[in-house]
């Protein structure tokens, strides 16, 4: 049975990935720091669901700490999915340092784990924010990267750093530029959840730019 390391396992995408892997007969090692950027109660509920499966092992750890490198360096890991990060574009204007720490320092430590464990493939979460304000749609994968905020900038740096490690240490690495993801167990701070909650509560929905915009969402 192959072992998969998933960072951000109590997060929205991480939780669904872990469920899929467990149902596909993988052993899953999940890491999450269970921070309070949004509801810790929701994260703990996701975690409890995953723990029902005997092939799921959870570690509450902070990826920014160097000790995680040694902790995982001698473990047999077949695949790594790095989904842990500080999300949110608007918050990056308020506290940019948190994005440097959680999206660059932590990512560097995970790459060091890759270097030591040599997984068959390393997958990591990038973001559509690396494209910036693109005027031509649909966006092509090879479009110019021009992030307009610290969040997008950290994701672009992750891609460049992964390319370097992949080339030097001969590890296949794949970055996934997610567009806004929604669905069951979704983040309560995202538009679909906010809209749904307000509709149920018969409260008005805040719409910016007079509603003169459109956006693609990706179902989980």
C-alpha cells in the first residue's frame, strides 16, 4: 500500500483529497496546524471524519519549523501533495509577512522533505492569482504571469522554486493553478458559502463593481 503525505489535510481541498486517496486504498499522512484563519471547528470536524479511516494518520505540525524536515526524512513517502498555505488575496494587503512565512518558508521546508524522501511525484497548490489582471479569456496556461498582490507573488515564487528543485534533484513536480474552488465542506469565507448563508437568513448579498463582472468557480 502506497503512502501519500498531504499538507493542509484539514483544509477544504486537502480534506477532499484525503478522502479520495483513502477510498482508493492509499495510506495517508496528514499535516495541518489547525490555525484560526477561518473556523477551527470546521477544520476539526473534517479531521474527525478522516480519522475514522484506519489508514489515515494525522500530525498537528507547523511547516515553518525546520524540525519537520528531520521528522519526515526517514519515512517512506511515495507521493507528496502540498496544499497548506495562507489563502486570501485581500488579507495579503493587511498582513503580507504571514504570506511570506506560510507560503514561502513553509514551502521551502516541504521541498527539503522532497529532497530527502524522493517521492515519485510532488504536487503543490499554486493559484490563478499568478496571472494577475488578464484581459483575454479564457486564460491560457502559458499566459504571462503577472501577480498583483503578495499572495499571487508567493505562489509564483513557489513555482520557480519547485522548477529549480525538480531540475537539480530530479523529482517530478506539478503545480496546480486552482481557480476559486467551492463545494461541500467549503470555506465559510468564500463567496458561494457567504451568498448561500445570506440567502437562507434572508439577508442582502454584498455585490461589488455594481455586479458588472463574471467569474468561474471550480467544483471540488
